[in-house]
């Protein structure tokens, strides 16, 4: 096992053996095996443990166990405690998502403070399979199909997974051979989470269908990674050959775009870093066959279909953009000298019916991706009002509602995913409404500032 471990590290250039790597150790079988492998191969390391406070006395016992392991190895030990449930409730996200974000934010801070070059996690081949199947069930591309990488590119500090060469059973055999104690998380035996259901019910079927499944799977993942690398290289080459820089603008000639194979895929990959959604790319592909004039906006960029070119440019930081939200605030948010916004995310109850109140917008929280913009409306803004077929200009909506000139000048829109989700105080967009499928509802209320 030690030789395979060192071979994988060297083949993938995961670390410099003269520098101390910090290990994310939960106390479970996988991370205990990882710590032992680092110890037995004489690679310098420290141990970091996160107590998420989710399992009461068991969580505290995990922390004590990991601290004792660090003392046994004679290596630095770092511990942090979080109230994960409170953080998830505050932000209106799942406990798993809150735990992941808290964990990696702390790892980053820890590495910066102690000058650790990288963090090692104990992901293994079973985790790669589970991630691949989860991604496949949700819809994915090549990157999602090859799953977890041995080294996460572009991160500082680095994030490495030195156990990806091994399966869970191989790590269990190693831990048994070395007679290593470890902690059991009882939630791993439950089918509450999708990953657990795959682990308990899907993986066993795959290994029964093919007794040599794991080596075959590892080779398949390597081929998918290689295919993705080739595709990304070709996309980068063709992008650079196509574009022209004019100051902050990037132009793409429409005639040349039309000649390219798999254009929707190319545009999706090219425009993803600029924040454009799959739906916007579909609409853009259609727009290439129509006259100029259409404008597409992400949270950070604008793409304009002009006569012979597409023009991509950063959004201007104009006064019309009041706020950019990266999360829903827990306290009332002042929008201007006259209005404030109240936000609340909660679970949707069975039978919930939104109230009819112009000040209040009830939206499907999961349909709005951050960052969210709050800005003044402008000429040409268009959206699909609730329960209306087809789109409507915001200017026409305000005319139909007989909104005064002064109120029109103060009218704000809330924009998410590059689309208007709410003409604030007047109408929500049909796409962002609460439906039977909604699980989290967002209540937004715009109201006059209280008088002092």
C-alpha cells in the first residue's frame, strides 16, 4: 500500500516531500488510513479537524480521537468548531453545503496562516464513482464524468487527493492489517443522502456485474480525463484563433462562428467563465440566425449581437447598479433614501399559497443563482410577467399600471442568472414563481424606510 501511495503521489506530482502538508482528518477509516500512510512514508504533515457540531457527544469524541492521533504522531494539530445548522439556516442552504463551505474556507485560512502549501483530503475511487453517478443523474459534461481530480487546478493553497488510487475496501484492509482504530459515523449507514444510496445500492450491483470493475473503472476515468484535456485544449486554440481584442471588448465574427462544428457546445464552454447560463447560450445560438440587436447579460458581462460580430464586454459599474448580492441578507437592506428590502428564505410548506401583495415577491429560492443584481430598470428591459404568455417590456408594464414619471424613475429590478426576476413592487417573472416542485421559498419585501 505504501509503495502504491508514493507512486501515485509521484506520478501526479501532488506535493513536495520537503514541505508539510495539512491533512483533513475526520477520524473515519479513510482519513485514518491517509494519516498512517503519510506517517509511514515519512512525508511531513499536520492534522486539521473540523467539528461541525452535528452529532452531539459523538462530534466531541471525534475531535478528541483525532487530537490524540496527532499527539501520537508528534505532528501539529488544528481544530475548529462550527454551528453548522445555524449557518445553514441563516443562509437558507443545505447542511451539507454549509459544512462544505465552512470546511474549505477554514482550510484556506489555516494554510495562509501557517504557510502550508496544500490540503490533502481522503477521497478514494469509490468517491470518484459516487461523484460521477451523482453528476450523471443531474446532467453534466466531460469534467463531471471524470469526477474528482488528484489535484485541483488553479487553487492556492493546493487541494490534493492522494488516495484516489485505492478503493474503500483496500483502505479497510490496510487499516485492519495495521490494527488502526477509527471512528464510525452512524449517519453513513443511513439512506438519507443520495451519496449513501449510491454507496449502498448501486456500487454493489456494478461490482457484481464485473468482478474486475475497479481497474476497468480507473482506466475509464483516465480516458475521460484525457478526452476532457484534449477538448479543452482544442477549445482554447479555436477561441484564441477566433477572437479579436478591442480594449475591454472581445469580438467574435458571426460568419466564422456559423461554420464551426458543435457550435452550441463551443459557445457554452467559451462563455461559461463569463457567467452565461445554458439557456442563454441556446438563445444566443438562435440569435445568430436573426438580425442584430439582441443583448444577453450575465452577472458580470454583456454580449451583444451586432450586424457582423458578437461583442463581449464587462458590465459597467454604473450608478444604475445599486447592489450586488452574494447571499440573502438577514437584516433589512437599504436600497435608497426611500426604500429598504427584507429577505427571508424558508422551506415551502405543503399547500402553501403566495399572498397577493405588490410589496412582496414570493420566489423559488433555488431558481436564483448568485450574484444577484438590484438596479434601476432601463429602456429595452424585458421579462415574462407572472402567468403571462410571452415577454413584455418593463416600460410597457409601467405604462399599463399607470405608474407616475417620478415613480418610474425610482423603479428597481432584481436580476438573477442574467434575467429579470422581479420588477420590484410590481410584478415577478413567471420563471421564478413558486411551483409544486419548489422546496425553498424566498420572501422579498420592498417597503418605505421607517420614519425616525
